[in-house]
């Protein structure tokens, strides 16, 4: 069977959905590329019979070796922002783009016949770009994430490699991930900041592990048929639109208990409020027909809201976390906050809607020292694997203290090496 090489497959729901769908389809042999063969995720894939190889996105020759013999490549923004070669070596993110361009170049040089790129719509010119530095810690804001992906998409288009793009946006599984379902006296609630009862949530890949994988396989199946016109096109994977009132009604039917949508003025974190406000008030994927008729024509069978709810709902989804965040979430919050400060130039413009006037820090603030401090936080605080258990407030306090102590020690070391830290 022909081989499809899938990059970053051990990392996210999207890439896992692709490999699951390829295995189920049975017409391609999946090959997973990982930074290490010793991770639990790599070992789990090998246990399923999936070939796992090592690839370094900074080393084009290693990518060519990983891809060699493949007919198709699936790729997306798979870089680790906390790789020392990316940050703090290059806090602008240019090295991330370099890695993805290396992937395109390697695919071209080994004569890959089809490249599927998972991307986002470029939000550079959107009127409601916002910082999401808590949940997207590998970049400073969603504007940069979309712009970087679009830049690589343009590079792929100019490369001459036959390709198609799958655009994604919000994932339905985030309802579970971010714990928006909660028990109340009368039943359950869905509490969403900034959304009104009639604001439409345009959910792309509404059920990621079902919808995205089947969309990728549909492109695999049809790209060789010139009459289908797959090559060079962008396919938004739009499977559902709903208001949160409609979603609550679907949950009510599924569990036979009342579920209410509750309008919340604020999540308590300005960055999160801006993110939800943008989703509620800007068009995004809301002007695209759904389910996407082009993908339906290729045989994709999207799930409905009722199917998603019936299959995914279980009691654990209706319980808020029993305590605080995981170790990883705490550490990444501190790292991401410091990175966002530097990348924003200590200016709150990106923090608010783009219509907001610039309000930079006062000139009396020592920005060089701030740069040194935030650079040091990113360099000194380790990125750790997330444990399964949640942390108590005491645990979180010790992590924060550790971050501060580690940063202070690193600052003392850097003071001897960098003039701007003095």
C-alpha cells in the first residue's frame, strides 16, 4: 500500500484523528514522525502496528529520510515553541516558519505526490484579533497563529508540490476540555462568557476525531481524479453551527435532565473574554455552507449535533475539576505570559480589539530590564509533561515559588553575560 507520512501525530487530537481514519480506511499505510521513539505516545502507536520514525524539523535531510518512499504527507504547525532553538533563540517565531518550510522543501525534493496542510484562516486583518496566551502558549496570539499558517500555506502553494488545505477552527471537544458544563441545583449549566443566547457558534470539526480524519481521507481518495478538482483548493471543515441555547437543548434530550445556557459577563480573565467575544461577534466560518458541500461530494459523512452529544456525553463531562490546574498548565501560564509581553512590545494593542488605541507602557519603565526578566523566565522555567492529577492550591504555590527562585538564579547568571541585564 502507498504510505502517508503524518507529522506530529503523537501530539494533538487533529493528528490523532488523521491516523485513526487512515487505519480505518485501510488504503494507505500510515507512518508517524516524532521527535523521539521513546515517548509513551510513540510506543502506543508502535503497539498498534504504526511505523514511527524520528524527524527533526530543523534538519531537512532528516525530514527527507523520514518522508522517503511516501506518496502523501500530512502536515500542520507542529513545532514546539519551547524548543530552545525556537525560543528563546528566536522569540519572533521566524524559526517556526523555517521548520515548516523545511517540511515543504523536503516533500518536494523526495517527489511527494500530494501534501495535505492543516491550517487556519489568516486573521491578520480581522477586526477582533486577541491574545489567547493562556490556551495557545506556543504563540503570542491567535493573529500570529493564523498569519504564520497562512504564510506557510502560501509557500506551499508556490512550491509546486501538489497540495490541498483543510482549514479548521473551534473544536466541539473543547466543551469537555475547558469544563464549561457544571452541576447546578436544577440540573446542569453551560456558562459561556460574552455569548448572547442567539449568538451562533460556528464549530469546525465539531467532532474532531470523527470529522477531521474522514475529511483528510476523502482528499486522499479523490486527489488523483482531475475531475474532482481537489488540488490547490482550501476546504473549511465546517460540520455544525449552533447557538448555546440549542446546544443546551440537545444535552437536555440526551441525558433527560435540564441543561441551561447561562450568559456570563466575564470569565474573570480579560484575554479569555476577548477570545470568546471575537468568536461570538465576528463572521469567521459563519458564512460558509455547512456541512461543507464540497467535502460531502467526496463522501464525507459529518456528524450531527445530536450524534455528537449521544456519543460523547458522559457524567464526567458535567463535573468541574475538583481542584486547581495541572502542573503543566501552571508552568505554561507563567511562560506564556512572559513571552506574550515581549512579543507584544509591552503594548496592550493586541490585548484588546484592534480598534483600541495604543497604550504602551510609560517611558519611565525600564523596558530593557523587562525584556531581560521575561526572556529569563522563558529560558529558566522548564516545560513539563502534564500529570493526570489536578493540583491543590499549595502545590500551585510551590510551583510559582519555584518559578520565581529559578528566574532569580538565572538572572544572576545572565547579568554576567548580557549587558542589557545589568
